[in-house]
C-alpha cells in the first residue's frame, strides 16, 4: 500500500485519513495541517520524504501566470526543495481546472448566474485563469492584490489593470511595509477597504481559510467561489449568511479533497512526476471520478438577480417635488419653470431609488435601481431621437456599473425613435420596453373590471364573450397586441388609428390568426364609441384629446394604457357612470421597498413588472424591443409573471385605487343611466361634492348642461349630466378575493 500525504499550512482541525483503491492502486491517504507554521511543514516533509509515494502541499501554489508573465511562489519552491526523494505537488494545474469548471458549471446549471455580477477576487494574480473565465460573463471585476500583497488601500477594477499591476508587481512583491505602517491605522484602513469591497460585491473569490475573519456584515447573501469546503466550513458559512458556495473540489469517502492531495494521489498511482502528467490524463481521471462541482446553499436556495429601470418626469409637477426646486416653484413664473424643464432634459441620469425585497415563490429574489433621466414627454418629443438615445445609453452604462443584468425602459423612453431597437443594439446590457406585459396587464385589468361590474351576460363555454371592444391607437406597439388578443375574446373589435394603411395591414394580419373575428376600422374614436362595452386607449398623443368621454356608453370600462394618460382627471370626473382604469398595475411579490412612483406600496407599472419578471426568471435578453410586439411573448411574460407571484393590483383610477364600493356605485349609476336611456328620458345623474374615485381632498365635480341628442352614428350614447346623486367614497380598497387570472 502506498502512502499519500497532504501537508497543509491550514488548520489541523481539518485533518483526516482513509484507505482507497485509486487508478488500480491501494492508497493510504491523509491530510495533516500545521496551523500556519512553515517550520512544522518542513519537519513533516522531511519525515514523509522517505515514507510516502507522493506529497501534496496545501494552501500554496508553486507558480501562476498573469498574461505572458510567469510568477514563482518562493515559499512553495523552498518547501518543495526540502523533499529529495519523493515527488511534491501543490496541485496548481488541477486546482485551476476544478475552479474554472465549477464557475462554468454554475453559469450553465443556474442559468446566466454570473451575468454582469460584481465579483471581488482576493487575488487576481493567483486566480488569473479563473478571472479570465469570469470575464466572459461580467466586466464588473475587482482585484484586491495591492491590498492583500502590499497593504496598499487600492483595488484594481479590470483585467487590464490587473495585467498592468502584474507587470510591475515583481519589482515590489518582496517589499514589506515598515513596522510602523504595517500596524495601527494603516492596517485598519486596508481592512476597512476590503470589508467595504466585500459588502458591495455579489460574488467573492477567495481561499476558504482567508474568509474565517469575516462575518455576516461582509458575507450575508453572497456567493463564495472557493475550494475544499467541508461540512464544518458549510456550517460556518451558514451562520455567516452565505447564500451560495461554489466548490469544484471532489469528495471521496466523505472527505473533500484539495487539489494538491488529489494530484499527489494521481502522481502516486501513475508513478509519474507531476510535470509529466498531461492534460489528457487529468481529463480521463476527472471523468472517471463521475463527480461534478458542488453548488451548495447553506441557508436554503437563494438567488438574487438585479435589474434597472429608466423613469422620467411626466410633467413640470415632478420638479416641484425636488427639494432644491420646491421653494422656487412656488414663487416662480411659468416661463421660469419652462426654462427649468428644458435644462433638466440635459441632466445626467441618476439613481432615483433602490428597489429591494422582491421575492418570488420559487425562492429567487430581485433587487434593482430606478434610474431617472431628466426629460419630460414634451422635451423628449421636442428633440431628435439621438438626444434621448444618448441619455438612455448613459443610464445603461450606470446600470451596468451598479451590477444590473437587464434594464427596462419606462414611459416615453420606450416610444422614442425605433422603440428601443437602437438602444438595445448599443447598450452594454439587455434591454426591454415592457410593452408585452403592459399589453397583457391592460387586458387583465379590463377582464377583472368587467367581471366586477357585472353588466355583461355570463360567458357560455369557451367561445367569444358577447361584448364590443374598441382599441384607440390600435396600430401602436401595445394597441396592436391588445387588438389581437381582444379579437380572440370579443364578439366585435373596433380598431381606431389615423394611420389607415397600418390599420388595413393589421386587420389582415389578425384575420390570418383569427379568421372568424369581426373587425371594424375607423380613423376616429367618436364614430362608434357609444356602442362599446370596453375601450382600450393606447396612443402616444402626449395629452392630446383622443375621444369624447361624454359619448361613451354608461357602464363602459375604459382602460387607459397611454402615458401621459389619454383621459386626465378632469375628463374622468364628468362620467361617474363609467369605469376608467389606468391599465393593469401589478402587485409585486414580497415586501417591496422603493420610493414613491405614484402607486400604492408594492405596486408597479406593468412595464417595470416585465423587467422584474425577466430578472427573476434569469432571462437576461432583449425581450420586447421595437414596435412589432409578438403576442406569443405577451402570453409568455404573462405566464412567467404568474409563476413568480405577480398579481393584478387593486384596480386604480386616475386618482387612486378603487374599492369594491366604488365599483358598485359606478355600476348603480350606469344602470340608472341605461334605464333612463331605454325610456328615451334625458339622463340626469346626481353626484355629491366628493370624488367618485381617488385619494386626497374631495373636489367638486363639474356640472354640465344637457347636450343635444347625438348624431345617428353615435346612437346609444346619451348625454350625461352630473348633478346631485349622493356617492360615498370608500377611502381604503376592500380586501376582496381577486378574480382568477384570465387565460391568455
């Protein structure tokens, strides 16, 4: 029986031994730690020099390469010279193979796990091959070599910087700090710099023993890439809150083998010198072990993916909420605010809010940043698309530095130019506009609202529901998808757009998918709007009037997807018998923390929710870009949203969320109006001085005189006069059971 021993500078508490058959040889394998004592290691090497078949040296590499430069570890070289008869190995080549394999294994099996992650290497020089591999997935790399080797409180921020450092490191590598500088404030400062770098990183690459001195503050939620993590180490990492451990070291007879020990076993079994073993030999041996790198979750499965989302002010009112401008806006004339609006369009992007606490039922978590650019819709539309592209690309560069793995475009930033195509081509990370989820969210909200209004006959079977729907802005990105989906569900669909040629082409395309659909086209919404049970407005009219709400049928559900809204509060207030909702906002899973974006806590616009869903799913790709949205993607993102716990939020109107009582009151007013219309009587609705929907101080509703009888083409739309019926507003949405999600 041959003896193989690993002499490690690590702790002796990790020692073990076992007997095994390996590559046709019977080996007695043992690991001996010296607790950091080089002298003890020398004695052990001398002792085993005449007794062992091979010796492994733990914790040290004999050499490593950075770029074209080769470095020799003098300590390991001296220890290897102590043995005169037995081959000695540090297992450097085998260790590099295991570590790189472990990283690539995790990237594949966990799906884009390292994409644009922030990775901190304790030493990029000793782990240079691994750093090159990691550089294929992310450029957010930091190296603590100057800090760990020289005590210089400086981190290297790229592979190029590491190469430059390596080219000069041989001049100073043996230099040590004077005693006065090596302790006290300087030592504490270097440790402080390292701790801060660990806190900001998502992944830490370090020898396992060098993490012993760090705790929850530095390691909680982190991924650690290391080697030889045994059960005791796993327990320690569990207590320190580590999320994931990635270790390529093989396990044999219940013990985790260091690369040096396995290499020594190979040397002993094959009877070769370490330098005589070829890469093919290693490949054959590793394949024969029938093991794979370990991905360990000490505290249960955890994964945190990161996103960014671009927002921008929708009007000058936003600037009045900014502290330095708040006082000025109260006394400044409109001309000054107009000038400020123009200036802010040139402002560089900044982080408006950090977003945390998003947790999917699958166990995956997401965190991100809302990045604001300064242009209002008016300023965005006033400039050429390239002006906005530059600001979005600046925002993308910022998002990449922060560690985001995908970025979404919000509001008008996604309709500029070619609707995200150019930005997606030039951005350093994947882009999505969120339009796919906006489309499904709009119909989800409309479906829920119609069910709660209870004004339509109950559907029979799986056929179309007997109602008429209109899409205003049907040739737009979201509008076209809404039209496609409604054509599968509604008895009749009316598509409205001033782009007549596009309307004709869209109708042809829809009929290819749904040959039995009844589709009608118009350039103006008011022509047929009085007959509609549902209206979806999805224009990019930037506040222009797109329909006359006074012509709408009582009880109609209007879903306003446009941003800014097609129907401002002043218009909505004229029709308390019509339910106007602001598309389908999404309730995010988990205890979400972020600054106010004009929605209830934990609720996000559907375009933001799409970015979050893709992050939770690990789909870091250009998902929805351009104006031609695929309805297959609309259905896919909808199903992914359900998988990750997304729910339709309480339906919101222009002034806040509706309660069940609010919707019931709209229904009652609609029934009254319809009854009077059926009798040919003028419709007079009485409304109190409280708003039918919304939050905040009640405002008086306008009183309108009866209008003339509508023209023949608007039959069914009766003029409504808001006067004096008592409507009581419930301030808090009721805790109702949300209706089942529709099947898309």
